[in-house]
């Protein structure tokens, strides 16, 4: 079964860190760009970050630049998002998604999402 | 604040056709053919319906079609069905902030 499975979400205090993982099964991530997308409660989708297929380039939304780091381990078929200096406005469902190309285009496979709540 | 604009809601009766617009600028929708559309049912992950303006992924019904004119992209759903009731998001490559989603459009089947 082709799927992406996120993990690592939870409740965290403002200013603390959290690391999300996205493990792939039934598919190989290495040829594809990978993204994180988030959705705050009752709100729309917000693109967070992308990493090129080989990890050579990474780009971030202005709202997370300097605080979040996207990485990947193609040998483990896994994507990561290190989230530092978390704020209340980072509270959201975080989805990982596979790009249809090696860089950036449309996202054809999505995980089920993991919930991050930033609260004291 | 999204850089793209979509109508908040669109509705139609079963069997009818509806069109959702997505307006940007020459720095995103108008400047590149990297416009995608996603369908999201409540509590579910988004699903890719259209990529590169007008291409349908395998498995997506041909009732869904995409187009673009200038800075505005459009998603048309023909032969509207109850299962099409969902939120729809456009997205685009953007020169300023790389990738942007629209605010979403709620489609209601009357």
C-alpha cells in the first residue's frame, strides 16, 4: 500500500522544539521533491517548506524561515521537519506531501497529517 | 493573507457545471504553468485534482478540468455530484515566496 505516515506531533510549550517525521511505505521518495504543508484549525492550506529530491536545495515560507529545518534521509525513505522556537500560530495539522517532480510542481501523495499544538 | 484569491463559496445542483476562479499576478499564476488544484473533504488530506494548469492525474474523473487566462486560473466541475461537495484550493509556483495556496472555495451541492 502506497502511503506516507507522519509522526512526532503533540502538545508543546511556546519556544520549545519538535521534530516531525514522514515515513514512506510502498513508494520510493528519492526521485521526488518533498514538502511540508500545514493547516491551522478551521483555516486553509499553507505551504511550509520543500526539499529537492537529492537534498541540494531547501526553501521555506517566510512564516517559518530561520525556525524550521527540512531534511530527508533517502536511505531511510523518510522526510523530517525540525521545528524550533515554536509559536502559538504554528498550531496546525502538518502534512507531508510528495511532489510529482524532483523539485516543485503539484503534490500527488499526502500523509494523513500529524497535529501540533503550541500552548502553555 | 493569501497571495491568490478564490471565491469563498460556489454552489450548484446535481448535474450542473460550476467554475472556481483563482486570481493571482504575473509573479505567480500568470507567469508560470505550475497551477494545481486540490480537493479536501472534512477531516481528510487534500487530493491533487489538476496539475500544470490542465493536467489530470491518473484516477481523477474527467469531469474535472482546468484552464488559465492571464493571471486567472479556473477549475470547472461538470456533471456535479454529491461527492464533489468539498473545499477546493488552487496553488501556484510564485517567484517571490516559491509556492502559495489560495484561501479555498467551499463547493456546495444543492
